């Protein structure tokens, strides 16, 4: 752990690319002044990080960006989701509050105490969550201004066996799960993802994890912002729970690059819409 790690990083791609690879859960870093609020001892914290971290997904996104014909932009969280989870709703709309995993977690993947009862999440939300959300909103706005659309591809992973915190852990667990949104995930984007990941095994839909990430300013309002969550089952590319990456990582990165290229080729309409990567 470092004393003052950067909170997030926005890595530029091609000026004409509408694609933002969003990597929110790959890091393990916890600032020194945040650590005392977590009740786990050091060994327990390392075990929890093994389970909760989407290990190596930043490496998947980096390799895919390098292999893509049109380089995407990348928005990468450099802090652990145990600091704040930037993909949660910051209020009562978040269903994961039921298991102590709202924007600031109070319980672990195994439902043990992570932070004490009565912990005030406000300072962490103000220090980390809101600046992250604002920066991601600005990043999407920039892609809209530059290309007329923005395509957010969330890069995640999940364990081969369900963990106790999962609300929908009894569903199918394919090699690749595609999370969708009825407004922001158009059929053409979903079809392109299915084709790109076909060689990586079974591709499922919204199980065991569903939904996509779209900044609240655009959510349900701007069809030019499309989004897809790519959840990769961890045993296909790494040693679980928190071990090294394996030979599956380059194959998945190649598939993600193919999806990026398919989305990037979609032409703009003169009226400002797009033929794919957004709803008509």
C-alpha cells in the first residue's frame, strides 16, 4: 500500500474513437489514512482483496487497447473498491446496500464486518466517489463532443464459484457474462460482443451480474451514450482467488480488441445519431 496513490487515471486513445474502456475494480491500493477505518487485520485484508478485486482486468484492457485498430480511451480506477465503489449508486437506490456494499462497503464478500457499525461514509464519498464520477462524466462528454457518441465498455471479472455476498449467485456462470441496460445497450452492440467473445467460451447475458455503468448525467437520457459490461470468469485467465494471470489473458484481450474495432467502425449518421453502439 502507498500513502497517496492516484485515485484514477484517464488514458487517451485515438481522437476519433468513441470507446471508453472503464476498469473500476482492478486495483488493490488503499490509502494509508483510509486503512484504519477497516477492521480486518492485514492478513484478513489481503484475503478480502483477493476475493473482491477484479485482478488483471487493467492488464486485459491495456493489451486490448494496444491491439485495437483504433485505440480506445481508458478510465482506470487506481484504488481498491474497498475505498469506494465508483459503480454503486451513492444513495438508497443501490440494491447492494442489503449486503453492506453500497458506495462504501461495510461488509466483506463473506458478510463479515469490514467497517464498524455507524461508520460515516460521507468523507470517503466526497473525497473519492464524487470526483471520480465527475471525471467520468467529463470523459463521456468529451467523446460525445468529438465523435457524436460514446461507448462505455466496462471491464470486470467474477469468481467461478459464487461468494456469499452475491444477490444473484444462483444463476448461470458462463465464461463471459455480458451485462446490459434496456436503454443504453443496443442490439448491435450486444451482437458485436457475442461475436467477439465467441472463441472464449460460453457467452451469457446478465447472469450472474447484470446492468451497465453510465454516469448519472446521461443515464436514461442520452441514447448516444451506449454501454456494455463485460464480466470475465476468473478461472479462464488467472489463478483464483487472487493469483497470477495465465495464458487465457491474451485471448480475452484479443477478443476485447475485436469488440473495440467493431464498435469503432460504426459510422455516424449525419443527423448526429449512430447506426450501432446506440439505440436508433
